[in-house]
C-alpha cells in the first residue's frame, strides 16, 4: 500500500514541479483527481490495475512526451494482435478501426478492409472512448485515435472479446476472439520489408527519392553525404520523413545544410519552467494588478513583482539561449525543387527538421500532419519496476507559433485511403512526383 501511494504521489509531485505545460491543464481538477486516486489506487487488485490508474491520471496532461510505462514483467505478457487461430492488425482509417492485415489462412474469413463495428456489444467508438483512449497520453487527438485503434483489442492470455465485423462487401458477422499465441507466421498482405536507415532511388524526370527513416543513428549523415555527388544530377528531390520518429536534431541539421543556399538555419525556440521558492512565497501575497507598476512599498520592481506573481501561479519560464545554426558556404549544396513527405509518424527531431526548413522557398510539405509532440522528457522510476517520463521543455517555431498539440501542417494535404493501401498505391508519393514534374517542366 505504501508503494502504491508513493508511486502516485511521486508522479503527481514531479508533474507539479517539472511539467512544462502545467499552465495548460485544469490544475484544480488535477489536484482533485490526485486526492481521489489516493484511495482508489489502494483498492487495485494487482500491479496491472494500479499502473492503469496511473496511466489514466497521466492522460489528463494531454502530452505525447509524458507517459507512464508498465514494468517489463507486465508488458511482456500483453498481447495485441494474437488470438490463437486468428491474428489481426488494426489501423485507424478516417476514424474507423480497419483490419489491415490478418494471418494468411483467415484472409477470406476476415478479409483486410473489414471494419470493427462492435466490441462486446458496444459500438467501437464508444468502446474506445470508455476503455482505451482514457489511458493514452497524446498531444493530438488524431494520434490518440491512431494508438487507440492499434491497441483496441489488447489484453492478456485468456482475455476474450466478442467482435463484430463488417466486411468490405457489407456482410456483418461476429467472432469470439480469445488471446493466445498464434503459431501461423504467414500474414496477408505480407509484412513490408524492414526499412533501411536511408533509402535512395531515382524516379522519373530525374527526381531523386530519399527516405530518411530515423535520426537516432549518426550513420545517416554519412550515408547521406555518400549520395551527394549523385544528388547533384537531380532536377527535383523528395525527402520522405513519414516513418522518421526522431532522434538527434543535429543529424537533421547536418543533412539539411546541404539542401539550402543559406548559411544559417533557424530551428525551434524552447523554454522551461523556473521554480524559485522565494519568488513563489512573495507571489502568494500578490494580485494581478500589482504587476502593472510593481510593489514599490516592498522595494520590488515591476519585473520582480511580475516574476514573483508568475512563480506562484507556476507560469515563470526561462527561455533557452537561442542561436541559429551557422555553417560554411563551402559545403556541397544541392538546391532544387524539394518535397518533404510527412505523416503522423513524423515526430520529434524529424519535426525539428521541418521547422528548420520552414523558410526554404524551394521546399514544400506534402502528406498528413506530423506527430505534434517533442521536448526533453525527465525519466524516473516507479515502484514495482515501472517508469514515467515528464516533458520539461516547450518547443515552438522561431516566431513563437506552436506545433506541439497541433502538428506541423503540410502545404498540400494528401491522405491514404484503405483502397490505396490494398492496391499498393502510394498516393502521397504520387502527388509529390506530379508536383515536381510540373515544376521541372516549367523551368
């Protein structure tokens, strides 16, 4: 019991002290929920139920870089796609839970394209709203929906769902699915080949296609530089960031500097909260009107009065020193019409790259909104082997525009439908090729 209360209190305390977006939540509701949970976490029957309570609490913060993670001992037992004779992979398509892939022997029984319309007698969206989404922490609603659908039927061995499907031809049927390990390995459609760190190929009209699939490994910079001489032949370039979940922003900079004529790149600005106890104490006696002229009778300037007032209300911030990235003109440059492909999985350092490219007139974004979350998480342990992280840094465009909670919006939005997927049509790439083809013909 002591561990349960301590873990809850530890998370609540660290959020109050470190969470950079504390000013965006209902702090009264946050504290009230904490007080309610002091009792309810003691009544949880096992560690899984306890951590689910913490995850529900965490989801109130609506942040994609703030999470509560199960202990490995629990995560290892969870199943998402396996139901013995059946294996199902679900994806969110226009707000619907669609079967994207099944084990090969069931492709006629539960054909890809089938929609999950009911679970345990409850409409799918209602089921998500009650049992799935409240446990997912996300900065954007569309990422929460994506993750809810993928984990829609998660559970442990022996857990059972009554699932009603609507096939692509309109036929409706219900199947009892019980979690157990699926022995059949073949799936339909087959799994995509593993993505290389960098994929390169030539498309029509001398257009170079370059997929940068991660910025985690610094080797991607060297792999890119090895393609520079060949890239010089390109009349247009497509940079595919749709599957890049981030990594190091320095790797993004090291690549982007070769794709611009500029010698300066303007990245995101950031800030973090300041906790100064003395200021907070003074601020507890101040009113908003005191910040207009300061508190002369206390010997406090307008600036100090404002800082103290903000400290008490958890809204005192420190801006990180901002310096754009500068580099030498001698670097090899390839500056031609360039498309940046984006999607919901374009995240963190990949979003940083898009911000640095935002003022490049020869670059446009095509695809879907990005993940919409970045920052510097503070990690700490929780009782029983779990872990939590809390976002401590707010990032914005250089001019202050927000993209966390919004996503970086493409100049040309293109969404992939299920029919596109089944026909193996990359409509985002096709739109980029058509756009560049027009640009090249106009030159």
